[in-house]
């Protein structure tokens, strides 16, 4: 099978510590990468994730990034429609340098495709909470939503005008002012909540979990009414369901036990509660509209730059994603499943199902890129097996996650797995595009 791309991500601190030549040369030498991208707007997350120490960083053992900083220069003139402005790093070794231009310069010398990622969260959550609490996603009782992990906490609502204009400006400015081929994003959509404690990964546990998510903020209310929804009825009905999921009263607890242990399908639940379906549909329509805005902002800046959506949860539909609805507003999708890093071969089946789910929805005119986990508990065997499995899924490219936590042995295993799976790179595809 032929693919168009082998991509790899780099963080600004990888480049600062190891040097851009060293990072890029390693990736080319060990696994024939023909595409690199900078995680240019990064959320708050320890690096390397879940490993204690970096395997090949000569200057530090680990790094704790600031919340949602931009690591390349932006033009504030593009942000006049929103009070939210890009925030930059205060770290001495990172500030005052444009890390995207640093990567672009060397990647171009090497004839690589080059891109940038706008990651999960785009604005410092502490500043948002202090200065603009109205932009945070709220549950049906008006409380900010969020998960247990720091990156899930206090998520911005894409239906708030400040946030929408800020997102549009981020994409427009990045594409307008940088010589990139693609802009990738795994921007958090509506918080998907958390599945009920249920031993099985079943639909009812997942769909009820969205009740922990958002959004019921004022901006969502205004938009829902404009779209023709009976927002007051939706809020009224959803409070009852929220009470069950959060076990507000003992009777709610009893109902939840029966829901958890009975075999009602999500279909049955939604038929019983049309408001629940309407709320899920409203979120999805909002996300599709957001993607349209992002896509138009990118193409207004440069029609040749590709928009790549990068998934971040097992069931993107729980965050408002309808892949069939956004297929006209993306050029490619990166399925970010990193099952390899579990070290469990059986998990590769989950990866396969996620890929096929997206392919059906986006069709064959859009490129589908499969992530390959090369960090944590991924060993060389599982990486090779994963590549052999991917060889049978009709993907258009692979994308490694992530160089910072990858041993060189694992990077070599990617190349070996491609050989064993007979995956070949279309060498000139990207060069002819430029
Ligand atoms: Zn909202």
C-alpha cells in the first residue's frame, strides 16, 4: 500500500534542547519522515507524558509547560474583534524566539512538508476564569464543566463571541504569516463529560456521561433559540437527567442503578427524552459551524494550506463531532489513537475500528492519517504489528506521537513495520504540491 506522508511532531523545548537539525535529522534517518510539525500552541501537560524522563533530551529530564502559550509570533492586528490575545511563554530559554520559523527554515532545507498544531486548549484557564468567566462552558446548573485532569478543566465555549473570534484569528494569523503546508488542531470541542462507572464500554454509559459536559452558557442559549430549539424545555428536561447522573436524590441513585444494570440502548433513552437528542444535535450543529468558520479563516489566508483535524477522544461524537457534517470543512483527519503505548496487542483492534469509523464518514477525497504511538509502553513488537495492521486499513499517511518520548529503537520499528507491512511512501507527492 502507498501512503503520502510520514509526519512527526516536535515541541518548542525539544528544538531548544536538542537543536532543530538534530531532531529533524533523527526523524528522517530513523523513520523516513517527510513531514514535521510544531506543536505551536500547547496545553498544560507534563512532558514526556506518563514517562518519568526524556529518553534523549541532553538538557533536562522532563518539562512542565505553561498553560496554552503560543510559541511563534502573531500579529495582534488580527485579534481586534476579541479581548482575548495570544499569550507567550515567559520561560527564559523559550521566549523571544519564533520556534515555528526555526522549524520551517530547516524543514524546507530538507524538502519536508511542514505544519503547525494548535492543541487542546487555546487560552490560559486561570486568566479566563478571573477575567472572562462568561466564556467558560457550563453545565445545566450553570457550573463550569471539566474533568479530573488539568487539561480538561475549565474549557472555553466555542459559541461565545470572544472565543469564536479568537479561534478564527488564531488560524487566520498562523496561516497568513507562516510558510506552512498544513495546520492541525485537536481543539477541545464541547466537554464530553465522563462515562458512568460501568464495566462495559457501552452506549448508555457514554451518552449519559455527556451530562457532565457542556454547554448551557448564555451564548449557547441565544444560539439554540436562533436555531429554533425550545431551550427552556431542553434545560428543564436536562436538569432531571443531570440529577440522575449525579445522584442528586436517593431516588435518582436508584434510577441510575437501573439504567446502568438494565439493557436499555442509547436509542431507547433518546426516544424517551427528545430534549436530550435535541441538546446533542445542537452541540453538533454548533461544532460543524465552528469548523466552517475555521476552514474559511484558513482558506481566506491561504487556499493552499491544508486543515487537518486531530481527534483527542475515543468517541468524538460525544464532544459534538459529526465527521460526515464537517467533511467539507477539513482536508484531512488525523486519528490520534495511540494504542501502541498501552503495550497491549489486543488494543490495536480499537485503533482499527476508530480509523474505519472516520473513513466511512469523510470518504476517500479526504486524507486519513493514522497516529502511531512511539512512547510510554509501546515496544518495538507492538509498533511493527500496528504498522502491519494499518497496512490493511487504506490510510493515506501516518503521524508519530511523539518524538520527545520515543526511543530510537521504537522509531526504527516504525520503518521495520512499514517494510513488513509493505507500506511504501509516495516519494514525490509532497514535493510536487509545493
Ligand atoms: Zn456555551
